[in-house]
């Protein structure tokens, strides 16, 4: 039973991070009564939707790199099941990177909002839900890793 629950939690965190690439985290709409473009910001790119047309505004390279690094760390945690204390350390690093990812999303949204102008209102997209879900999943996986470590240590004490 060791490593089973946390592996599933980490796989779900990987799914959340991959979905973060495709779903927009923030949408910028023209203010009420105004006509204009709609901007969508995801971890991969910033899109502009205007009159049924869709075009790429820019690729979000810092978000792409950081999200890819987080996915890679999740995989390292899953396959490092024999070194539980190292897994906990990598979980802590991943939590730090998740916080940095949220800050980068805020920075990118401020940049796009400044580019769009004052007459835009922001609305959260579907992707914004994946950020706290992945943080909760990594906290839960860390808890179960520590629980397994305590179980192994108590079994070693009995020998």
C-alpha cells in the first residue's frame, strides 16, 4: 500500500498542470457597452479573439518553462519512491514553484491588461481552478509520503 495514494495524487496533479496549458486562466472582455477584442491568457499562449477570428498574440515562455519544470518534478517525485525524504524535499520545491507560477500568471495578466487598455474587465477562465487544485494535491501527496515514512520507521523500530 506504500506509495499508492500519493502516486495517484501526483498523477492527478500532472493532469491539472497539463490542462493548465490548454485552458485560459484569465479572459479580458471589453467593458459593458463597448466593442473590442477578447484576450485569453493560458500557460502556453495569449490569444486574441476578434469578430470570430482567432490569432496568437504571444507565447508565454516563462509560464511554459515553469509549468514544464513542475510537471517534470512531479514525475521525479513519482519515480523516486524509494527515497521518501527526498520526495518530501522535492514536494516542497514544487510548492515553491507553484507559488512562483501563480505570481507569473498575475504578472502576465497585468501585462496583457496594460496592453489591452483601461476599457477591459477581467474574468477568470477555467484554468484558474487548476492552480489551487494542484497545490492541494501536492500537499496531500506530501502528507501521505510523510505518513509512509513514519510507518516504515515504526516497522524498523520493531525489528
